[in-house]
C-alpha cells in the first residue's frame, strides 16, 4: 500500500506503449495511408477527403472502442476475481453475456418465429444494442435480487452460471427454429466487432462505461479488504452486502455495455488481470486497477491491429484473435513464474 | 491489582447463545456472565463441540445472542456501527486469508482500514502504528516477504500483528495455535501474554492447549455442558473445574502437574 510510487516508472512505460499502440492501430487498415498523412488527418489538416473520412470516422472510433472494451473487460474481470476469490472468474460469470446473447437471439432469431412485431423493428444495429442491453440488464436485476438474499458469495457465482445455462438453452431452442441466414447473422454477432460504431454511439458507450469505472474506483478499498476473506473484511468494518452490490453493479455496467456495443468478447476479461498481477507482482488494487486499465487497452489495440490483417481486405473475428494471442501469453507467464499470483 | 478491576473491556449480561430457526431454538449455553479486564490474557477452553466457537461468534457480533447482551467498553455490541466496532475489537480467525500474494507489510497495513480514507491511503500515523506492530511481533526481517513464503508460525504472527495494527482494546483469537508445533504453540501464547502486559490490551483466545493456558493466562473461561465458569487458573484447579471438562473414562486432570494424563 506504500509502494505505489515505485511503480511510477512502469506506469510511464505503459502509457507510452499505449500511445504507440494507439497510433499503430490507427495507421493500419485495408487502405494503406502514409504515416505522415495519418498525423495530418488526426489534427484535421489533410487534403485527401477519403483518407480523412477513413481515419476520422472509421479508424479513430474503432481505436477508442478498443480502448474502452479492453480496459472495461479487464477491470470487470479483476473485480470478479477478487469478489469471488477465484482466479477463473471473469466479467461474464454473472451471466451478463448470456443475458445479452438471449436479447440479441430474440431479436435476430426470434424475428422469424414471432414475425410481425419484431420483423417490423428491422434488424438495425440499434435494435441489437438495445436488445443486448435489456438482456444483460434483466440478468443483472435477477442477480441483484438474489444476491441481496443470499449470504454466501459463492452461491451468487453458481446462480450466475445457472442463468447462463437457462439463457443458452433458450438460444438453442430459438436456433433450432431459425433459418440459416438468421443463424449466420447471430453467429457473426457472437464473433464480436469493434468497428462500425459512430461517434454518437461511442459517446453513449463512454458515458455508461464511465459510471462503471467510477464505481470500480470507489470499490478499491473494499476490494483490498476482501483480499483477507469475507469474515476478516467484516471484522474490519466493511459493509459486505453494500460493497458486493457496488462491485456487481460496476461489473454489469462495464461488461453489459461492452457486450451490447461490441459483442461478447471472450478471454480478455479473464487474462488481463492475470498478466497484470504477474508483471506488477502485487495484489493491491490501487496499483492493479490502473495497470489493468492500461494493459487491457494495449492488448485490445494490438489484437485489433492484427485482426484487421493490414493491407488485406479481410478482417478476422476479434474474438478469435483475443484468445489466439492472449492464451499463449498467459501460459508463458505462468510457466515462467511457476507460481499463480492471486 | 485494584486498578484493573475498575476497567472492564468486555462484559456479558444474562447471555444465552445458540441457534434459532423458525420452529425452535437450540440453546448451547445460558446465563453466561463474563467480565474481561483491561490488560488481561484470557484463555477459553472446552471440549470439541461444546460451543466455544458459538460463544466467540456471539461475542464478536457475527451472530446474535438468543437472550441478553454483550457490552464492549460499556456499550452494547448491537449499538456499534461496523466501523466503530472494528475500532474496539480485532479478530484472528482460523480460516486462511484469501490472497497469499500480499506482503507482510501490506497484510498488517490492512489492519488500518477502519481508520483510512475512502481509497485506503496510509497516513504517517498509520505507518508508525504498523511499524510498531511489526516490532512488537519481531517481524522486521520478514516484512517485505509474501504470505505464501511464510511458515504457519510466521503467518500466525503476522495475523496477530495485523490485529495489533487495528489498535483495539480487545483482540479475540480463535484457536491461534492449531497447526503449530509444540515450540510455536508456546511461542505464540507467550507472545500474547507479553502483548497483553506491554500494550494493556485485553486478549481472549480459544484453545485446546489447556496446560499452556494454565501456565500463561490471567483468567480462564471453562465451558462445560453444565455451565461456563471464569476464574484464575489457580482457583479453577483447586475447585476441580478441569475435571469436569471431559468425559471421565479416558483422561484425568493431574492437579500437581497441571495437565491431563491418560488413565492406565
């Protein structure tokens, strides 16, 4: 708790790496634009209008989305791992992504089955976003009602998994009755996507995300107390139910909006906190929280840079890249240290 | 020691402990009257399953009494807010801590949580108190080690230091000597005795080390099926209280040596 200052150098390095990654991410894409022109377009001083459009309305929002998604998932993963004292926990253990999946499945797959009402909504991006938000909100509400009645935190974990199973089952039933085209659309949503968010959408995303971050920062002290276990935390005067609720709401806001806007992005939320603990070698959330923020953003920018296969016309699903890059890194870190930090 | 009797840190009145479900109550012990004086080391002994843990849980406000009250510094435990109570009473539990990745210093620093600001920043006063707790428990050489690098005995010392850093009048420990070898059992209890004397704190611990407790405690609380007796070890021996602790078929208390012997 006293050694935050010794990490100042590491943080400085991370911030520089983040800036570099951000710039590299914006520079790369299917259309190759000279580096100097990228700089110019960032300050809005460029002659080529299509380049200007590509950078300002496509690449920049995508890079910001990557930062929000990576940092948000990393932080919600960290909160869940500490709350459940379980290194396998991630942002989606409470069934938030399953809730979102159900919402989206109802819109995409259900439009064929229920016809009329849904079909008239059309499957616009906003209807997917709203459906995903409603889905995760319903699950959040259910988890909160349950967690206010349950004394054992582990029970909440299991209840979250149960909600996941129920929604997965409903999605299976819907899939069974859907057309191939609808299924494909649903599966594509499941791949996750950082692109195609407008500035306006990004702004709404950012506002909800900020609430989640503020609540996470407010939980730092409680999270540190929880490192001792719940009974010790209580003996130190922590209001367990209240802290638990704030942590759950923060996670839901972060993971819920991210899933709504970018799809269910796997792995990052689980892996980033582990990478950060290995490298910073601390459990103090005052250090971990900002470190996870930076790491999450960096890794997501790197993954996105790779996913768009620079200079080619193809873009790989971001979900595949996060696992392809992330899993070996976590394995390597664990082998190197031979010790699970938690 | 007349001045000691003037300051009672913990007191119970008509206390009944046990469990209540919707249908019926299970009373484990009734009418418990305990008074713990300032600066005393108190050992709580009793057979397995007699209700030591239930008594400690009730005293520490983890569970509600069936009847009666527990007072700490003449205020009912129920009237304290969680943070106020954390400034009166610190605990050392039998359960392991959740994260062993904390350094000893960080672990002990968490004892300052009831006093720190919203983000848990340590003031200079906090650091002074933490370092004092480290010195009192002889942990200077280990303070930058991680918890997973420690032996059980060292970790127990660190947990005691954490309770000291919480700066409370009362420290309650649940079986602090389990998992320790004979030397470290004696070491930990001796340390508790020294801390009670040096810091004038009241230290209550439950234990199965009856012979060590007899030698080190100022007062002992003996729990049996019939009642809860608290007195000085000498008086308890001469009253024959220790003979009522266990069923009489296997072991018997030897008043001359102060420990239990297997019947031949």
